[in-house]
C-alpha cells in the first residue's frame, strides 16, 4: 500500500485523478450503451425485412438484457482479478463485434446470438458493477453524487442515441445504424487505455476525500468464487431479497418495457418513429439531471424513502400512459416523458447506498447480483411486452401491469431495515473474506 501524502499528491495534480477516471468511465458507459439504443428503433424495420414477429425479436432483446445483468457480478470479480482497464477494453471490443456482425445476419437465431449473447456479455461487463467498483476504489467523499453521474452515463447513452439511430435507419437503413453504434463503442477504447487506471496507488495518490488507508487491497485469485460466494451469503439476508425484488421491477418498468416497446407502441397509434425516438432521447436528457440529483439526495436523505417515492410515482405515471398515445404530440405526453426521465434510474444511487450499508466491503459484488435481478426483470418485460402485443394487439395491459408492480416495489423498499452501525466503525453486513478483511472501512 502506498504511503503517499494526500496533501503532496494534491499539489502534483491540479485536478484529482479520480475525476479523470470517473470521466473516462462515463464515456465508456455511454459508448457501450450506444448499441443498446438499437433494438427499440429497429423492431419495425426487422419485421418488415425478415418477417419476424415482435415476440421473436423481443426474445433476442430479452437474452441480451438477462446476460447484461447476469454478467455483472462476475465482471466485478474479474475487475478485482485483472483490473478495471483490461475488463473494460475487452468488453468494448466484444460489444463492437456483436454489433458490427449484425449487418450480415439472415436468420433469427443469428439475431439472438449477436444481439443477445455477444452484446449482452460485452455490455454486461460494463454494467453498474463498474460504477460500484470505480466509486468504491476512487472515492470516499461524493460517492453518491459520482454514482449518480456514472449511472446516468449508461442510461443516457441508450436513449440519446435513439434519434441518431432512427435518423440513420430512415436515410440509409438499419445496417448503417448498427455500424454507427459499433464505431461509437470502438471510439472509446483509446481513451480507456490512456486514462483509466485501476487504483489510486497506481498514480501515487489516495482516494478522493480519503487517505491511503482507505484503498482496498486487490484480490488476485478466485474471481468466479468471489462472485458466487457473494451471492450464496447475500441470499441469507432479508435486505438482499427486498433490494433484488425492487430492482427486478425497476428493470421491468424501464429497460425491459419502455425502452424497447415505447417506440412500437407509439407507432401503433400513428406517431412517426422519429418523433417517438426523439421523446425517448428527451428521457435520456432528463435522466442525467434526475440521477445526479438522486445521488446528491442519497448523501442526505434516507435511501429507503427515496425509493418509496421513486417507485410509487413511477407506478402512477404508467397507469396514466395509455391514453396519452396518439398521432400528434401533446403537452401531457411531454410531461410524462420529462417525469420518466427524472425517475428513469434515480433508483440506482439509493439502492447502491443500501448495498454498501448492509454488505460492506462486498457491496460491489452483491450489487452486481442485485443488478442481475434488474436485468432479469428487463428480460421478462422485453419478451412479455412483445407477447402481449402479439396476443392482444395492444400494449395497454403491459403498461398497467408494470404500474401495479412499481407500487409493490415501493412497499418492498420501505420495508428494508436500516443496518445498525458497528461499534468500532467497521462494516456491517456480510463478513469479508480473509483477503478482504482489511478493506472493510473503505466501503462502509
């Protein structure tokens, strides 16, 4: 462990290196998210060219979302073993490969392989476990704020790219849109190699707002075992199930339902695809403000109360959505879009804070499993929404069901008990492994 004096390090760097690490992490998340904007726009073009049903295309999206979440806990462990930079570079290259090869597909199984498996594994390796790892290693102060900013990067990238993807599809076809998102992921790789560092000690500094003693020592072996052990011990805890249940519904009501199915649903009611894509881009713009503000609030307000408000208001808004669809854009739809943007991933900072509170040094890995439940919920809604559309000819039932489940998530969240602080200042929750025992107070 380095013994660098933080005050001397501050004189060496006009801006603390933690902020550069956060900045390039933000760009990596945006680059990886570019491809995740594609499915919602391209459902109708793929139906037109290949004759595939909404359910078939939704199945590929569901596989993507499930793997995106299930990869996250192992990615967090791999970052411990091989370092953040190596994992992120590999993930960006895998995502670009899966995205680029879609231009050659001719059968639905290839859609599942490329959209589902390759891109799911690649983007999952840079999921919210990356946010937990970066904030846990590089920040002691401003963790809530930084987690909000980085979370916004991933979610916003998915939505802000939508108008560009829709425009490219309209002018040059869906293949050009897929290649454009491939380029976006590749463009971030040089920045990651140049600026992203694994730990503060690599640059001879302490974590932002902390001391060298706050840096967690690396775990060099047993990455998969670390991930599995985190799950087996977390499932014995009631807070884990409440957090995972709430996050399952969070994914169901955002990435799983609204992101892939809002544009087809709007198109069903006569709204142009480019207009609907523009509305989801507005969600992405307001998502930045909502998530950053949620991170700021998480440093000051009981996170359970925040989750109660976020899920409850989201549920009521979904009940109001179906009558808002139509060929023309009205103020009421814009109001829904603005609210949903503010609420989109505002749930992440308080959920991450509760994971730190209950699981201490294991929070990044445990949060990876909580996030896995988020993506399983996304997969459930992505496929279920397509089935409801094929069977009933409308998405209305999907919106109402998601609204009811959001109210359930509000109840689950407020039911979480606050962890009692340990008398000696050590972490509460799961006991760390011997190799992590010294890391406890850095993630409290």
